[in-house]
C-alpha cells in the first residue's frame, strides 16, 4: 500500500474503489453533459479523457491530460501500455499477428529515447486499432520528449 496520504472523496457524489494493491479508482458521479464527439456503445461506455500524473526522474510531477475526443466521433483507441510487461505483451501479440519486424519496432521504440537529446525514454505507448480490416494498428510513443509540440506524432509501425 502506498505511503502517500490519500484525500477522501471531495463530494458526496463520489466513490473510491481499490481494485488491486496499486490501482485505486475515484468515481465522480456528478452528471455532466457530453460535449465530446464520442458516442458510447449501447452496452459499454468509452473513454473520452484520462488524466495522468507522471513521476519524472527528477522526482517532480508532470500532469498530462490524454484526450481521446476527435471530430470524427469514431473511437479507435485501444490501449495504453505503461511498463515493460505491457510492452512485452504487446510485442508478443504483434509478432504473432503482424510479424517480428513490427514487434521489433515496438521493442526498440520502448527501449530507446525518441530523439538523442530527449530527457528520458517513453513513459507510455498509445495503441489505436487499424482503420482497415487488413491494416496495422498505430502505435505512438509518448512523454519522453523534451519539447512536445516540435514534431508531429507518427506511428512507429
């Protein structure tokens, strides 16, 4: 269990649920209008946005909002991979389904800085499902760069 003091839910309309020793969810049940272009499935919600507090190597926190909304309204985001085991699982799946050359691109992207002068290796990978039946998923490395707005993100596979 974390030694960090946890704040109690801030409203009566929230609930905290620990689903494992290192995953704690805080639900805010305040009703809000859907101002996104995203549509839920008839039997499942879709993720519109995640907020991540990243602990940097200098022990400072960087907050990143990951917004999955798009003008198309199509939700093609599949997964966020955040550690070596997740990358190992993704690489195995790519090797079996798409070929070792694509699996190797993911392994290399995770193991190396995106640019020589970046302060760190990627923090997470974002995976989007293929846009065509026989296409490849797009995999983006994220949050290791020094300047986030300098280059246009490109899929590594």
